[in-house]
C-alpha cells in the first residue's frame, strides 16, 4: 500500500479488539491512532505503549481517572462515557474505525464513525439490529463503506461479491449451536461458567451467553436483513457444529456459494481492513482433507425460542428490534450477576416483547426513540425478572 491508513479500535481490550491489533501488527499499511476501552486499563496501558495512539477513550469514570494518573499526559484522554468516545472519533477523523464495542452502547459511536471515517468495520451488531435502516441511509448519503466483521455476516458479504440481491434465493446463516444444543438435562440449572464456555469460539461473556440461548443468531439474522436489505423470510438458520462453513448464499439457479475457513476471527477482521484486496495471513489454513464431516441441522425452535422471537420482531420492524435487543441485554446482565436462571433470559425477553406488542407498536423509528425505549425495555425487563425472583422465594 502506498500510504498508511489510520485506524481507531473501539473495544480494543476485548476479544475482537485484541485480534484486530494482532492483525494490524502483522500486516503493513495501517497505523493505530485511537483506542477505546471500558474498565481494563491494564491491557489498555500495554496497548498504548505498544501501538502509540494519538488518543484514547475510557468509558468507565473511575478507570478514566486512573489511566490519566498512570499515563500522565503521554496520550490525549477523552472524557468518560459514550460522548467521550464520539468526541474522539470526530477529533481523529480516521480512515477506518473498527467498532468492536459490546451492545447497543455502540450506536452513537457507530453513527459518529460513519460521519467521520471512510470505512467502518462493524463487529458490534446491536446498533445495526436496532437502527439498521437509519445507519444504512447515513452511510449511503456519505458514501462510507460498512464492512461486516462477524464471521457469518462477513461470509455472506464475501459470497455476495458484486452480485445483485435480486439474484438471491436465500441466505444460509450457520450457527454452532452453542454449548447446549445437544444438552439433555434441565437447562434451568446450568451455571454461568457452563453458559460462557463456547465449544468453538473464544468470546466475551455477553455474546457467549447469547450464543448459548441462540439469541445471537436471531440478532444476526436481523443484522443481515438490515445490512443487505433482504427480507427476513429469505434468511434460513442452520445448526453447523463444526463452525467451518461460516454462512452461504444460494442463488436463483440453485448454486450455493459458501465461505469456509478455520474458526478464527482474525480472518474476517483482516479482510474488513484490507478489502477489496487480500493479504497473507499467519492464521492456520483449512485442510479439507482433514475434515471428517460437515453436519447441518434445522434448529430446535421449541428448545431455543429466541430465534422465533427475533424473526417476529424483524417482521414487525420499527422499534421491535430495539425492544428485543435491550430486554435481552438486561436479562443476560441479570443472569451473569446470578440474579436469574439461564432459562429466565428468554422468559424475560418474551414478556417484554409481548407487553410492547400490546401497547406502543406505532412509535416512529428514530435515534431519539431508540434511546428512550431502550431504557423502557431495560426497566421492564428488570421488573419482570424481579417478579420471577419473588415467585421463587
């Protein structure tokens, strides 16, 4: 490459963020100018000394104060909170932003990234789930590239290439099935430790729980619907335990183009940075001769109701995906705190969506309403969870 592309990594101390920095350290042409974390200042300080960014953003207020003391003006530190992240993005105006934040907190940073950068690599699916229509409209108007990073949306992006959506028969979205797909015992008794132990991928706690409930796949289906402007009815989820086929596109003539590789996030991360070119990678190559079998199954919709709920919200549109995502984020948080059982997660989400369905379904989709009703859904999820807790006492 003839010049260095500047990169901001949001969520730099998480799994995707660390892998992004690992990729950048091994390929030429990229310079890290901004880093962002929540509370892991130990890792962030190490990253500052290794990559020498111009600026950093630390979301947590106490961690922000501590890192200012530790670094002592070595690097510009933006104020805590989401607006500090937004301010850093606008200040740096980088070529590329890797949005690897967790949850809907990434919405305003994603919009700021689209407005201030040439390319946004999206590993933070929740903003696309809740505001995909708005995000695509802004990106199209500003001619900002949005490149998906998660292995499945990236696989679909690559399988589509320059082909028209009109030529597609269906999207085949694969899912590992998580740790409990073949689980025969009582799911209400599973521990937090078991729920975050993914069989194929090393991920953060929240996304690991979403994978265990299969809500992650429901959210991905909505993300793909919004990213590629395809009807949700054309997206089919299949359980694929080996995680080798990351997803596929079936065309009208019956041909299927799939994306295969070892399950390693550095591959789609690197492609999102170097697109449309491909660079050599240190990641282990897939040996087709060593693969004994590739299995595909239809999901068990009775055992994992999350997919049906997600598809329902996708079809309803408007703020339904916001209510789905926000109630799920709160329910997962309560599970990870030990307040509710694993099986309560989906019970809480179902109840919140049902309440929304009976009341405020005509609320207009806007950023202001997304932010307002995100809080409503979280509060409602807490109320329902507290009721479940009281019923057991």
